[in-house]
């Protein structure tokens, strides 16, 4: 079975898939910019904003940041692997990336449980509403990314990618790196500022 990809290249000179993911990422940037901008306006406009370091488990969230940054490395290694023609390493790094994404979600779930037990809920305060809204939407993006990675892993297990056909790996990597960058920004504005 021939799995060679037919690259559609429009007048822009950019492959259709790459152009599509960049258009999608621009819409995601606008979405998260709106959420983060709202948080900043609410925080700056509030006369009494709680100190996040007293409410949040910063160590746990920092650990989660390291987990997600590590997943960016494994995602980059998966693309490098297939560009070099290594099916085994591609599958390994896709699976590691999915596992790290899943670990991020498990830690986030534990963080939510910890906060609920301490009384910080989405309805308890404006800070709680902002925190759950920002991190919840981000977690949904991570979940969709993990599902995508598992799909790519299954597809890779069937030999669907090669050194000449790796576009879906590259485009999925762009999405995954975007998710990671968003988390670093959220960690900084929610926990450190």
C-alpha cells in the first residue's frame, strides 16, 4: 500500500495542511487572548484580589509546567524521528508525549480536588471563576491534544508516516507546542504575578 502524501500547495507556496493549522492557531490565539485579557482587566480592576500564592499549590503547578514543557521535547523528537525514517522512535515519542499530556491532566485534576477541598470553587470568588475558566479551557485543549496524539500513535503503528510523509506529525506538533506556550503564560499570570 502506498502511503505517500499528495501535498496540495496553493498560490501561497505553503502546503494546505500547514496553512490550515496556522489559521486555526490564530483563532486559538484570539480565543485565549480574550480570556487572558478579561482576567487581567478583572484583576487590575478589583480592589481586593487574593494573593494567588496563598490559594494555589505553586509547587504542584510548577511541576505540571515541567511535565508539559517535557512533552514539547518529546513531540519535537517524534517529528525528528520520522524525518529520519525511524518508525519505532516516532511511535515511542508520540506515546511519551501522550503520556506526559495525560500526566498533566491527572495533576490538574488533583489540583482541582485540592482546591475544592480548600473551598476555592468556580462560584466561591471572582479569582476562582477566572482560575477554573482559564485552566479548564486549557485542560480541554490538552485533552484534545492527547486524543490526537493517540490517534497519531495508532496511525503510526500502521506505518502511515515516512520521511517523505510527516505533515500530520508536524502540524499536530505545532498545536501541541501552542498548548504548552499557553500553559506557560497561564502559569506566569496566575501564579507568579
